[in-house]
C-alpha cells in the first residue's frame, strides 16, 4: 500500500512523540540496547586486537639456522637446497656473518652501535645463518626439528643451532588459536542474546500500550497506519541506544589505548580506533536500529493479527 509524504511525516512525528511520551519505558529500552551492545562491542574490540597481535606474531615467526664455523660453501649450499625443498618452507635466505653483524648493528641504532666497534670482518663472533620462513606459521616447531635432523645426514654436522623462540611461540599459537576459535562464536552468541533481550524490553513497552492499539483498530485505522509509528519508534530507540554505545566505546577505548601505548613496559600496540571506528560504529548502529525495528514489528504483529 502506498504512502504519501504527508502521511509519512505524520508517522515520523508520532514515532518521535511516542519515544518521549513513554518516558521510563523508552529509557528502559535504550538502556537495554546500550548495555547489550556495549558488552558486544568490548568483546569485538578484544577479538580484533588479539587477531592483530596473532597476525603480527605469525608474520614475524622465522627459523634461524646457525651454521658451525667450519662449514664450507659447498656443504652450506647443499643444506640450503635440502631445507628449501621441504614442502613446509616458503622462503630460505642465506645471511653471511658479515651481513648478520651489519643487521645487528642496524638493530641497535646509532646510540648502541659503538658497542660493536671492536668487531669487523676479521673479528666477527656471529655464525653464518640460514633464515627460513614457512608457509603455515604453526608448523614452525615441526620444521625446526626437521631441519635439526639434517645434521644426522651429514658427517660434518653443519648445523650449530636452530632458533625460533621455542616455548613462547608454542604458547602464543595455543592462545591465539583458542581465541580465534571461540571469539567469533561468542560474538555471534552475544549478538543473538542482545537481540532477544532488547526485543523483549521493547515488547513490554508495546504490551503496556495494547489499549491504545485496540482503540485505533476500533476507529478503523489500518494495520499499516498503526504499525508505522511503532516501526519508527523502534528504529529511533535503536539509533539512540547504539549512538550512546559508540560514544562510550570511543571514550573507553581511546583512554585505554592512550594509557597502554604511553607505557613502554607493557609493549602492547592496540589497533587505533580510527582504523576500526567506522566499521564498529556502522555495525553497532546497524544492529541497534535493526533490533529496535525487529522488536517493535514482532511485538505489534500479535495485536494486529497480521
């Protein structure tokens, strides 16, 4: 059924009026939305940050294969080919001890580089190294053991040590895998729980006005005419609640980011709100309005017998 602009404006005006006229019932609905979406928003921010840490850690995981000092070029190249041919390995790079010393000097920065002044080409304590990157970061411990086992196939035992951050890497992978597996399940569960909690609160506000709906039906108002103000009211309640939530999340998260990044001892780098704010705000407002409209629509159907 069509609707002219004048009728639409009437419905908009009535929907806005209802929000303020219902006073505490509207406040209860908005509070329900704010609390539910805030918990959901906090958990989404947590999952996004843990995933960012995991992605960064994954991308930085390398295996350093330090060679013994007497390993000649021919043996080193043979070893490099053996490691490079492993299906789990994506890249292998030879880092000479001279290059290793230069990288070490660069990593220390200008202030600390003078500590290495006594070391040069003829006096270099670092070993030649094969730097290995793998296709799937979680296979690093397995690949490291596989590489070390190559020592047994060469009488000279060219591998001095295989390093990859043993212990901390395995723990990190376990934690990030657990969070990735359960994080999105929790987000989905919280979203559903929020929908039912909010829609039930809105349903109570409409139940309290069943007489008003009954009178409108008696005087011949159509279902469309009755439904639209409630539809707009639900959307408005959802919009107000979600905007309050976005504001609260922004203030809380910005404060947390400032305090965490202001403390170098923690060594944490949280995602900046500007990088995820638009996505999160859109999600919160979209959810709030959708739930508000859905709650109103589902609730009023009972009285309209549609």
